[in-house]
């Protein structure tokens, strides 16, 4: 049985939906924190069990009978996040999985300027050490994150952010389709995949033009120094640690950590990836 965690989250949910087009529902299980939120999957014949990466004993039940376990990374950063991933990896090993898959990020590196990418590198180390074959899905930067950064600009028309660099923005739907294809073709990738990215790397200068066209509202990009951005976030009540994590995204982008455009995702999909323009059209309201 293929077990997918995080199936009540945005990416995990779409991975399961795409997997069900390739594999009979009876061969798919999900490990979720709140099974009530996966009732529709249970109704389709998917095995739904409760599992949290903070409860190793519960994971033994959730991962029972697993051939492959796809661990969707948690929505946290730092040691707590890596510790939860280690617990999930140990749970998959204990369940006897033949392969463990993990949603990493294209910038995963111990020397990344972005905390999440250092966490992904630490998790990949744990995967290398676990003794079970693994596939680390080096996902491109979510295009939804770009849309998120644009939310204040929808009202103000001003994209006020630190200096950035080109980012190969990638759609959840494409990453989900790729994960499902890789799960259904066990062992297609060994270790970290090539970066699974959209077809173009864009800066916020470029994005301002795209967002202007998509929303019908003129959006102007202004660069703020990191220190001023930090103060702005503090003024909005953003905790200092979260502010540093956000600044890390821009520092990493400036260093080119998310700039690579790679054809692997497109090859897996058998078509061009969804563009940032399409994601913004879906995510941003028109003026
Ligand atoms: N590639 C990128 O650019 C990028 C950008 C942002 C985030 N990410 C990573 O990609 C992941 C998936 O993205 P997403 O959009 O699907 O995020 P999401 O909707 O926030 O989903 C996160 C999932 O993690 C689950 N989770 C959190 N803590 C858990 C725990 N202790 N045990 C088991 N499951 C736990 C959540 O469970 P519930 O459904 O119960 O809340 C949720 O299903 C994120 O969590 C993050 O690690 C990647």
C-alpha cells in the first residue's frame, strides 16, 4: 500500500487525487492528523488512519502495511520540523516500507540562506542514514507563495519587498501530478530528484508586469532594504523569527538558490508546466 501523509493539506490532497487516477483506491492509504477531514477519501475506498509526526506509536498504525510512504514536509521550520520528519522516517522504516519519499525543495542545502532549505537538507541526511531507499522530491518554489506576497499590492498597487532574484515558480497541481507519477512508478528516481520546476525563472520586477496584466490594476515594484522590511514586519506583529525566515527567502533568491529551470517536471507531466501567470490568474482578484 502507498501511504501519503499530509493528505488534508494543499499539496498532499492533490497528490492523493492524482494518485487515484493511476492506482486502485484499495492500494492507497493516507496518514492524517484529523481523519474527519479525509472522509471523502474514505468514501472513495482510500484507507484513512490518524497519524501525527509528534506521535511515533500512532504512526505505527497509520503506516501499517506500507510499501512506500510519501512524507509531506510539515508547515514549520527549524529543529522542531526536522525532529518531526525524523519521527516520520523512523515510522516508515519500522513499518517495513521499501521506499520513502519526501517533499524537499529545489534549494535544499546545509548552506542555504533560507531556514526551510537547511531543514530539508537535514531531513535528506536522515533519509540517507535510514537504510531504506528514498526519493527526495526537490520541488520548485510554490507559485502560490508569489501570489501570497502580492496580496497587499492588490489594494495598494505597490509591491514593497526586499531585493530578490529569479525564482522558478512552480504550481502545486504540477508538483502533485509529478509526485503521483513517481509513486506509481516505484524507484524511478533514487535519492534527490533534479529540481522539479516551472518553465521560467521570474523576479518580482517581472511579476509586477504579470500581476498588472492579470488583475487589471497597475502594480509597481519597490525594493526596500532588509532592515526596513524587518521593521515593517515587526510593526505588523510578525515575530522576529518568522521575519528572519521571510528575509531568508529573499537572500536565497538573490543568491540564485531558486533560479534553475529544469526540464524534468515537464518530462514527467508530458506537457509544459503551469505558468505563474495562470496561478496568479486563479489566486488574485481582478480589479
Ligand atoms: N516548495 C516550496 O516552495 C514550499 C513552500 C511552502 C511550503 N513548502 C512545504 O511543502 C509542504 C506542503 O505544502 P502545502 O501547501 O500542502 O502546505 P499545507 O497545506 O500547510 O500542508 C501541510 C501539511 O502538513 C501536515 N502536518 C503538519 N504538522 C504535522 C505533523 N506534526 N504530523 C503530520 N502532518 C503534519 C498538515 O496537516 P493538517 O492538514 O492536519 O494541518 C498539512 O496536511 C509544507 O508543509 C512545507 O513544508 C514548500
